[in-house]
C-alpha cells in the first residue's frame, strides 16, 4: 500500500478562531468583484451519483475548477482580487465602489503609472497573476521552482508575463520574489503569509471564498442537504483555510467533518498538526511529488489559525492517490460525467476512493464517520495543467 498517514483530532477540544477574514460578508465582496471580470461564470458543481453508489456513500459532489476563467484552475480568484484591492487602495477608492472597467480605464492607468506585480508559483497562481495583470494593463514577473513543467511556464508567458524556472524549491522561489519586489519597488502578490506579510495573502484567501460561496448557492439551488464531509487539498493551506473558514462561518458546529490532504513529500500542515506544539513545522529541500500545486513546505500563517481550529483530520499521502483520483474522474462510473482533474485537483477523490474501498487504513474511515449516509464535498482545484503527465497517468503508465 502507498504511503498514507493521518493525524485525527476529536471535535470540540480546540478553541475556535477568528473567522472575520472568511465571513460571508467578505465573500460577498469578493464575489461581486469576480462577477465583473470578463469570462466570469460559476464553475460547475458536479454530482457523482454513480461513484457515490459504488463507494457506499449517499452523495459526492465535486466542484470543477478546470472551468475557471478558461485558466484550468481556481487560483486566479485569489491573485486577481488581491491585485484589484492594491490598485483601488492606490486610487484611494474602495473596490466595492468601483467597476472592473473603471479599474482598467485610461484615467486609472494614468493615475497609477506603471506597476509591476511579482510572484512565485508552481504554475496556477502565477498564471492567474499574469492573466489579471494583463486585464489590468500592468506587468507581471513570475518565478517558478526547479522542475516546473514547461507547459505551465508557457501558459504564464502566453499571458504576457516575464516568467522563468529557477534553481529553487517553491519556498525559496517565494523568497526570491520577495527580494526582487524590495529591490525594484514591485508589488509582491504571494499566495502565502508570514509574519509581516499578511494583508495581500488575506485578500487572496478572500478571493478563494468565491468558490465556496458559489458552492453554497449551488447546493441550495439543488435543494441538497449540507455536506457531512469535506476534503480539501493543501499546499501552504491558504485555499483550505479559506474554504473551511467560509463554511464554518456559515454552518458553525454543523460544519462538515473536514480532512486536509497533502502529498507526503510536502506535508507541512500534517507535520504541524502532528507536533501540535504551537510552532509551524516546515518541509525543506526538493519536494518531489507530481502534485506540483501542493509542493509547498511552509504553512501560510493566517490560514493555519483557521485550519488548526476547525480541521478534523490531516492526511499525508503518496502520488498514487492522486493518480487514482485522476483516473477515477477521467473514466467515471456509468451515468457520471467526466471531470478532467489534474494531479493536485484529483488527490482528494483518490483518497476518498481508497478509504471507502479499504485501500487506506480503515480506522481513518471510521474516525471520519464515512458511511452510507455521508454526503461528501470535493474540489477539483485544477484540470490537466500538465497535459503530458495527465495523459500518461490516465492511460495507466504509472
Ligand atoms: C491546483 C491546486 N490545488 C490546490 C492548491 C493548494 O493551495 P494552497 O497552496 O493555498 O494550499 C494549489 C496551489 O497552488 C493548486 O495549484
């Protein structure tokens, strides 16, 4: 059996966290902004009834972020919102009072002058920043970790950004981007926080809440009962914290049992939860997993507070679980639609499948209370952002 480890936390034993950051009010502001962007449409919430039946649960929904703005991943929700907030602040007018057109209009451009946004990325975030910079008529510089897929680099360059693959791992590429911002007076749009750099990542997390708010609305429109279980994949944890924070704000004690899923090569949240000593625990060196979007070794400080307070389980697993999820969603049960889901998008589906079919420790399934009445919510956070690897995996070559 592939590597699979868990930290399980009985509910009700930890103090809560401040959820202002991810409140429905903040989510509403972000959603209003996104609704004004070209190409905005809520991504589909797909019901996989065949898979649910086959796994012996009541419901499985998967939010398909491959359809987000034509960018094949959810990430642009965060960068675009944080960048727009920066610009509106410079213009001295709250973003809530501006249309997107106003932000890109010649008058705003003249007032703002030339601005360069800089970031580090394993692909999706940088593509989103490059896309938003292009829409806003500004420049973007993007640094990628060693070993990044050429296709992901080209997708960023195709948005007009200056992008390169560095010799660093993700966390050191972030430090490089930070240094370059300081040296050149660029604005760092990083999707993770550390002491002294928390405002922009907070806006990025608020941008991600659009995805959760759409899901809530879609569930209501389908007349569905709320999910009992939620699986969220994590790199630095900004996405997981944003989604869990939003759902906790809405559902409180009725929030779903939530599992945070990471690659075993980059399981910084798992290690931090395991140590449970008040300190953040890092993974260093090369993080050699095909789940490139999740290969981050240092937790996001502001998101961790939410995750630490409200997550019920931390799961650390090998690449095989991602491959399993990719295949499962590419070749669905009869009657279920295909969901094109990449390495970081599909791992939660792979883990759920393994748990329910007895290919992952049964004590985890029992502790999570997964059974025939469970209604499970998953998020496929990316499509086939590395098409070569996607084809190789779904054709069963690994
Ligand atoms: C496809 C995909 N899923 C999930 C994540 C995880 O997000 P976070 O780093 O905020 O935990 C990323 C991050 O880049 C990603 O690209």
